[in-house]
C-alpha cells in the first residue's frame, strides 16, 4: 500500500536525519519521552520558531524541572521568564495546566487525546502531539509543516484554512500504529528542512516518488492560502516615569486580554482615537518619539511620554520598582522598546550620554 511504503521511507529518512532538539528523544534511543518536556515545548512552539524557543525551554526546565515545580512557581516569576517570547496567554495557560495536572491528575499527564483536551491551554494539535510523541498513540498531528507536506503529497489545491479537514484525513490515513510519535516528528522535520515553504528541496525528499504535486510540477505553489486582510493600526500613549531615586513606575496588566498578567509600563487605551491616561499627575514631557510594534492582528503605535517624579510621588495606579531590582528583560517586547527609547533621551528631550 502507498501509505505503508510512504511511512517506511519517511521513518528510514528520520532515523538518519532527525533534528537534535533539547526536548526530543532521538530515534533508536532507550530513553522514554518525558510528557512534561513534550508539553512544554509544544506550548512554546505555538506561533514561535524552534530557534527562538530553545533558550526559553532550557531555562524553564532548569528552573522548574517537573510539572510539580512549575505548578508551585510564583505567577510573576513565570511571566517574567516568558517575557519576550510573545503570545502571553500561553504563559498563563502554562501555569493553569501545570496546576490542573498536579491537582486533578496526581502530577502525571493523561495519556489520551480526549483527556489531554480537558486541560487548560491544550487544543487538538497539542493534545495529538503529546499523545503521539510522549505516549506513542496513533494520533494525527497537524501543524503548519505537516499541513504543507500533506497538501503537496496529495496535491490539495483548496486554499488554507478551508483545506484543513481534508489534510487531516490524509494525515490520519498515513499515521501508523508503529512508531507514531517518530512518524509525527519525521513529518515536522521534513516540512522544516526539505518541504519548506519556499524552494522545497524535492530532489532529496524521501517522499519524492509519492508526491503528487511534484509530479504535477506545482509543489512550490502549495499550499494555497486565502488572501490576508490588511492589519489595522491602533494608537496609544506609553508613560515612562522615574522617581527621584531612579525607581521606575510599572504596573501589572489585567489578567485577561492582550499581554494579560505581564509587568508593563503604564499606557492609555489602544484604539483609533486613544484618550491620554497618565498614571499620575505630573509634568509629562513629549520627546516626539513613538514606539512601533506589530501583534498578530494589528499594528501598534505608542506615543512616548516622560516624567521625573519626586520621592513622595503617589501614583493613581502602578508601583515603583527600584532599578537594582528591575530587569528590563522581564518586560514584554513592546514595553522594552519603550524603556530603551526613553532611556536614550533626557527628560528635556536631549540625547542621553553614557
């Protein structure tokens, strides 16, 4: 059968070419995959590259080696370590999930897709990945790499996301009962290294003989995608206030919503016509600078406002963080940009020296 031949060729290729990743048990190893590490990596890899995730994964698993360690961690510590990785709802769900595993499952991840789907922050893809890779369940795993491989292998010309159901049907048919976890990781590696979005290396692909799109000469054109809608631009104000002793005024964003629960500089609303909302009555200086940042669904432009505050300043919101206890790296990227921009000028707008 085509499926059996394809699976055999793919696993043989994977055995020789598997990527070395800190969360992965290499093919042929006697080690058992750790569900905690698989889960952690899959959450971090959502909408994020392997290169960006490696350092965060190694730091997180060093600080919190087990799911129980993570479950007992302080929220602020976890959110601070996550800063810069983006998509901060993942960090909130990371904590919720770890605590649910400890409180509801005795500290052990459930081993089926159905049970994994009941945990916070785990959707169909993550559940299938954990079940397959950590527990060797024949669950079809569907990420962007695998969707691309399926669309080319079976020449599916219906644009994404409309083609997702049929791509999953194909992936389900190909998923073997023997080494399903290695099969899923092999497809991921194939998409990441050979069946790439642009200029796929069809000439060295282990599945070249079975690839329908290659035979039709359109492999590089697939998968087709629906046209993207242009991103809107939102505006706002960001406030950088320093107390006489150098302490910086910070606030924790609301638990829900964009950047929820993260340490941040005070801001106004973000909208088409934002209303200034300084956190304290002060002589705010306009250095005629703005921070620009792009989120998944919109562009953001924040006008910077600066103020030096007296030692007895009493802000309406937020708290002061002494500079010797504040690490800019704990701020989300948009606020770190604002912090760095504000540090580059004096309160009168002149460029800072030293």
